[in-house]
C-alpha cells in the first residue's frame, strides 16, 4: 500500500513539474512573440518541420491570407524563390540553439 502511494506521489510530482514547465514555456513563447512584434514586420510560430502553427495577425495581413489558408502549411511556401537559400541558412544556424522554435 505504501509503495503504491509513493509511486502515485512521484507520478503526481512529475505531472505537476511537467505542467509547470509547459506553462513557463508558453509564457516565454508569448514574451518572445511580443518582443518580435515590436521589432519585426510579422512573426509566426513554426513546428519543427517549419509548418506554420500560429501566425500573427500582421503576417496574415502582409501575406493577405486568412489563418486557415496558412495554418499547417510549410513556411517555405511563402518564401520567395530568390530568398530560399538565405532562409535555409537562417534555419540551419538557428537549429544549432535549443530555443529555436521561433524564426522571424
């Protein structure tokens, strides 16, 4: 009985810790997006495969698309052909850092 209680308590602590980390990550992500909105024309959150997971309203306005037209599409679809190589170099450099979930 005590062993089950201990295992349950350990699992609860792990769950609480994971939830706290997720909340901190969301807060950090929001802060980064707010800072980028001051210095950049537009920003978007991208998945690891560089698909748009959360476009900003300014990005939607610049691209003249609705959210459903851009959501889950590859961000590369919106990069001009002449800029593809430069964009890839940015992706390659940023992937060297652990906190590179935002590209602007």
